[in-house]
């Protein structure tokens, strides 16, 4: 299940452009959202946020 967290609360996922970890597919108005692993090094986002409209972060109960 995916939940979108917005400024005004949570809602069901309604993102129409899909998600990817490939930076070439995330730019532009209709680009895919960035799929971020729960154990991702957040400093790896530097330089990848331009053009990102949505980030989906994996949040399993246990993440190693």
C-alpha cells in the first residue's frame, strides 16, 4: 500500500506518472516520481532533486 503525505494530510496514492530510480526518467512535468529505498543515503539525493515532483520512500517495518 502506498500513502501520499501532503501538506494537508495523507491520501491514497493518485500519482499518474509511475516511480523510478533512474534519474533520466524523473525530469519534466510528466516525469516519474523518484523511488527511494528505506536505506538510501540521503546525501545521494544531492543533484537529483531538480525536476522531481514526488518522492516515494520505502518504509517497511524493518529495514536493514
